[in-house]
C-alpha cells in the first residue's frame, strides 16, 4: 500500500493539487503571524471578527472555571449540561425556522449534516441536492442510502422537473444557503415553494449565513421564511467565532434526531464551556449590527476596487468574494504572489471547485479595516500587472 500511496501523492503533487497546511503562530484575526512574518489574512470564516474577541475569550475562561474543560460523555449519557440546554433554547428562539421549533447542538457542521440526512432519509427516499453544495451534504446523502439527484446550481426549474418524476416516500431538497466557494445565496423562497408543491422537506445549510444575513438570524430571516418543512443547520465556528453547529426544526424532527442520529448519539458532547461561550457569542451576534454594517461597507469597497482586475469576480453580496482565475497554476501563482506581499488569500482548486474554475476565495471580516481592503486591492492590481 505504501508504494501506491507514494505514487498517488506524486501524481497529486505533479498536477499542482497538493494541499499544504500553513502553521499559524497567532490567534485568528484580520492579521495573522507565520513565524516572524505578519500577514493580512482574507482567508477565515470569522465574518464578525469574534474568534478572538475579548468578551468571548473572557467568557471561555470564566466558563472553563465553572464547567471544566470536558463534557466527559455523550449527550445521552451524562454529557448534556445546562449550558448546552440553554444554548439550544436560545438558538431555537433566535433562528425560529417554524413556530415552536427546537434546536440541537452538535460538535461540527459536518456532523450536523450527516445527522440530518442519515436520521431522516433512508433507502426508499430521495434527496435532491444543488450541484455546488458543500461536501458534507453530499457525504450525508451518500451515507443515508437515499437516491441522490444533483440538480444544476440554483436551477429551480430543473429541480421541479426532477421532483415531478420521483416515487420516493420522503423527498428532501438540500441546499447551502450561502454557497461556500461562490458566495451567492440560494433562492430559498422558490425552493420552499417547490417543497410545498411536491410534499418535500427543505434542508438549509446556513453555515455562511448565520450571524451575517437577516440581521444575524441568518438566511431564513433574510427572506422572511418560516415553515415546518424546513430543517435548518447553522454552524458556530464561522460568524459565531467558536466551534460547533446546531440544527433547528420542528420538535418532532429534533426529537427524532436525539433518538436516532448516530453523529449526535455516538460522540462525546462538545465541552459545556464552549456552549456557555457560544451563549455570549449569540449575544454578540444579536447586538452585532455595527459589525454587520462594517462588513457591508468592506464588501462594497472591495467590489468597487476589484472591478478593473482581469479575473472574474463572482456576483456575491456576502463576505465570500471569489475571484475566478481559471487554471490551477494561475490560482496558486497569484496566491503565492499575494503572500510575498504579506497578504493571505487561499487558492481553491478542484475537486473543491469544478475543473477550470480555480479561484482565490477572498473572505472579509468585520475586523478588517478599509486600509486592509485597499492593501488587498493594491496587491491584486500589482500581481495582475505582472501576470
Ligand atoms: C456550507 C458548509 N456546510 C458545512 C460546513 C462544515 O461546518 P464545520 O466546519 O462546522 O464542520 C462548512 C465548512 O466547514 C460549510 O462551508
């Protein structure tokens, strides 16, 4: 096996697809340190700048003294502590996907999506998924053993046609709310209407919308949507700045997950200290209008400054601003040239994005300043001129 692994890794290296982990020597923030060098970073999902916010650091220290550092067991044994319970109630009330919704905290968004799809869908069911969904929605669909149909990106017409021919017992429309590598927003009102018309469920992955859109409440509030057919997933390691995820839905859906979702049941609960810290993060999100306004200003400023670049800036009103350059080598070269100018922007390559659409995934945070955005725009123009 080692010889095979060596050959496969060699091929990956030769096609420029080798992934490297950069070791960051500082806390997350608008600038990070690698060794002795400082970089302005446009690479994290810390959209509100909470990952190193003093009030959250204090909350975690305080919570660790009160609750210790480990949950000690899974939720159904003795790991479910008061902070988990309170956080779930607060999240359910805040996001409110339907009247009387409940919420369930999980250790990551990846596990939350596996939990939703494996607990609710099975062999006789059908999952209809946007082609650009995040990998963990695809993995959850495959693990569920339901039939998986991938419809063209945001193509409601194609989705409707696919649903019209299904005989499946349960049908699920599954979509990112904000697409993680494109930054665009799914047409959730239309998708919900299709779900109603075809007796389907709508699973919404709001990893990149929660905390940012809808005044913080996320993509459902952004569109003013609420329905018993919605199963909502929000992550807590992006705009919320900490770690974990939650599912919010009708109480019967949540109780079914508690009883049967293996990614919830067979794993140690996240530390209560994190849940308690997340309660503070939720307050920061709730009171975060100034952070969201700053983010909006930076997004508009970046888009205005990026107009003259020779690459394709995708239409996105969210903090994810992808600059599609096409070939893998170009994306890597531009990313390296930016790093040489002390700016970190990751090159995103296939298979994470379709072949021929390698890109720079620029992500903005409320913790950035206009000067940071100016520095990025200047560096991009220089690199473009050299290309
Ligand atoms: C759209 C989407 N869903 C789910 C996840 C997984 O969330 P987590 O990082 O909490 O596992 C991510 C990113 O990591 C994502 O971008």
